[in-house]
C-alpha cells in the first residue's frame, strides 16, 4: 500500500505522464480521460487526467517507443492486474509511468528492455533526486521481468533500485511530509493564495487577448511583437527585438560613455525567457491553450475557466505546479541555457528545504552552485511562489502542497533529461 502522501496521486504528475507518452508516439486524446483510458480493466481510475496539448519547449523530440516496448508495457499491465499486492496504486497509473520511464530511458540512449541499460540510466543521474513514483514503477518492472524471464540481471536491478530508494528516502520523505502538511491547510486559504499569483490571475486576460485565435511564431511561442505584452501579463519585464547587424563604429568616440539604462532586457524569441516558456507550457499542459500550426487558440479547458466566477481550483493548482516544473527543466532541456545540471539539482534541493516541515534539511552544495540555483529560481520568486530569507527559500503553508507537487514532476523530468544532456 502507498503512504497517505501517495507519490502517484498528483494531477501534475499524471498530466506529465500523458505528455511523455504522447511525445514518445503513444496515442493522444482530445478530451479529459479517466485513468486508465485504454489499458486494463483492473486499474482503478481515481481522477480525470487531462491530455496535454502541443507545447513550446526547447527539449529534443522524444524517440517513439518500439513495438517491443509497447508489448512489454502491455504485458506489465497484465502482470500488475493479477498481483495480490503492489506499491503501485493502480494498473493504469503504473502503465502510464512505465511509458514515461521508457521514453526517458530511450531519450538517454539506453534500452529499457535490458536490465543493465535501465541501471545505467539511473546511475548516470548521479545525485539527482529521482521521482519516488518512477523508482516504485521501475522496481515493480524489475520484478515483472524477473517473474517472466527468470534472469539474475533483473534480480540485481531490483536490489539496486531498492538501495537507491533507501538513499532517496530523505528527499522523498520531505516531499511526502510537505504534501501531508499542505493538505491540512484550509482549502479556502490555499485557493486564495493560488488566485493571487499572476500565473493564475492573468490567465483570463491572456485568454481574452487570444480571442478566437492569435498568430504565433514558428517556434510555437508568441510572436516577437507580442513578447512584451505576454511579459506584462505575468509581471516579467522583457521586450522582443529583431537582431541587427553590427553597427558602424568608425565615428564613435575614443572613450565610449556608458549611460545607465532601465530598459527591459531585449530578446529575439520567447524561448529566451524561461518564465514565459514555463507558463506557456503549463497552460498548454492543462488544456487552457492549444497551439495548432501557426496559431494559438483557447484549449478545451478555457471555456470552463472563463465561464466560472472563480478559476477551477484543480486547474489553477496544476498551472502553478507545472510552471515550477517547467522552469527547472528548461535549464536541462534547452540548448539556450548554459546552466549546469548540478545547479538545477541544487535548485531542487533549495525548494525541498523551503517546503521541509521540520526545517532540518540543509543544502549541501558549493556556494557558486547555490548562487546559480537562486538565479534559476528567481522567476518563481518574482511571481510569488516563495520568499527568500537570508538566502533560504521559504514557501508559505498555503502554497506548500502546490510547490511539493511541482517538485515531484520536476524531479522526474530533470532526472530523465540530465543523462541526455551530459552525454
């Protein structure tokens, strides 16, 4: 049985599993679906899982899963159905997580059907915090392979994953405790904190601006001329600027005079602004917007959002959690970022320290890495996800559950993309 803070019971995580499966060549649906959708009768569907729309991201395209991959995933689901006891809460969620895991393992250049390759993928993550849900699923997958192949290699893999789970328990315990503590906060207090964030409060204005349709850049993000407006909605000071050729300096003075400026930074693409990429992607993930060819249109969830007096709480929660996850993974997946994977992992640890209910978790990382990590997290601070007190991230009780969920998704994505970037 799973703990009260079930690592699978996370709407952002389930939405991300759906996206990874679709990006790896799995079917994508247009409407919210129950988990599981087309897999196994024995899986328990607990919450609707919205499918993800195409989203702006600088991440490489995930390789499509092979026929053999899909066959093994299906057989794994059949095997889960007949197990008297498992740490996975439902067949559907186990199958979805294994799909996501296979996609990340393939992306990192390994074969998920080979025990040594699965371990190589995990081993390359080093000190990265790996999603507890992914570890649970891979441990059960190793048992499935052991049952069906009787190979010692899978037995060894299961033992190695179990040891990794023990080593990872400290961080996982912090997330679980934070989720438990966050769930005890008055829902009205949590909701008030959510709707005050520009990530949520600006959604209606953005949808009104989009109207029936709005042209987008070839990248799928907003056009250069619209970047400033997008930034204004979110509270990010930035403007789009067309690249220019080098100016003629023959008539410049010998000693240039530098004049102070308060002009916002100029960029040539929305993809250069992590906060905008993260917000745009989160909105696409939950179905509030959808990029179709050369235009962005309101997504399937937009009508409900606009017709209700107050934003739907679950959708608002997912927008915020996925924004945080995307903000972190931007620096691992995007070729535009020069930030090290170590700094991203340090950023994860800084957030863990911020949601730790005991206050005893300390970040053991060099000062330079912590400085880089705070730079990564600066947009999250600017939109109100946390405060910074004496260099320490402080997350309010009202946002603790939402931030903990975002960390769960970010951990899964960072761990999957880190091995690929380090190759």
